[in-house]
C-alpha cells in the first residue's frame, strides 16, 4: 500500500471514553487534593479524633452502669450506648470541617481558577464532596478499631453495612457542608453556622440519649433528623440485641440514601446559581 492509499483510507480507531475521562480527571484531582491537604495538617487530624474520644471516655465513664435504655428495657453500659454517637461526631466534624477548605480555596484564588476551567461545575462539586467523604469515612473507620476493646464484635457483613452507613452519612454531611461553605468567604462565619446549626443536629441524633427517653416535642425533632437514622443504623449493627424496633436497619438506610441524594442535588444547585467572589 502506497502513501496515497494510506492518506485516502485513514485508519479508523475504535471509539474511546475520552469525554468521560476528561470529566472525571478534574474530580479525581480535587478529591486527591482534599485528602492530601487534610492529612498534611496533623494537628487537625489529631483534634478531630482526640476531642470526641475524650468526650466519649469522660461522659461514658461518668454515666457508667447507671444508664437504662427505655426502648429496650436493658441496662446497657453508657460507654457502649455512646459509642455510635461518638463515631457520628467524628464523621460530622470531619465532613463539615473538610469543606472549610472551600473558603480557603476562594480566598487564595484557587477556586476561581477552577471555575474558569472548561469543566462542568458538577465535576467540581463531586470532587470536593468525595474528598470530604473519603476523609470522614476513613476517620470513622479508624475510630471503629476501638470497638473490640470494649467488647463490640462484628462479622464481615456487618462491617460492610457499617461502612455503607458511615459513607452515606459522610457523603450527605459533606454535601451539607459544601452548601454552607459555598457562599461564604469567612471561616469565622462558617464556625458560627456550625455552632448554631450543626451541633444541635448531632445532639438531636440519639447520640447522647435515646428517642424513647426524650420529651414529646424533642422526640419529634429527633425523628425528623436524618442523622438520627445514621446513628440508629450504626447502633443496630453494633448492638443487634438492643436494637430499637422503631428504627429498623432497612428504614434507616433508605432515609440516608434519600437524604444523600437531596443534599448532593442541593449542592449542585447552589454551585450553579451562585458565583464565587474573587479574593480581596
């Protein structure tokens, strides 16, 4: 075959997924950046783990065997009851504070450079949220290593379901953190919102006390709190014998899936409707 024939009949290459790859690469890059930057700041890592751990030991040991769960009628040690709530606290803090990097990116000008890149904003949302989700899930699983030390044991299937529960909670809370951080340019304002809104979200999640022991109006707030279902799902998996019949595992996971979809959709809407401010 001569050169003219080759020119007239170019080689037809199979179709590739360059479009998908082009869309995923920025998301993966942002995901990697979030993970690397978080673990380079060891003081933040230690603080997120050590504070809830100290909280768990002091409060759990303080109540000791005096705790009685009205839902099950048993005398479960409060150190055991509070374990899922402490894990949820770690996931909450990691997810939300990971999105504080969004404000830092805006002030440093990095976010503006990402927004002018030829990629859809959904890719940016996905990369940032997946980064925070990975961090929160890893931190939660790291705390789970302490479970056998207090007599909590689980099999492989339970571990997979626990990981799924932590992942759903992490993803939804990270997306919520994205929604809060996106319009802000001040970390102090971000902390104020956290103290005003997110701490009560954890307090009313069944982490400190069961729904059955709360007053009627507070029990209503706890039942409409999505984080309650993450805590109860974790408690069902770690303590099947004392699981609350009001919060079966399938119901809890279903609520978390719906909440995750809603939060990610809202994060996508917020990122598309609001324009970022250039650094002052």
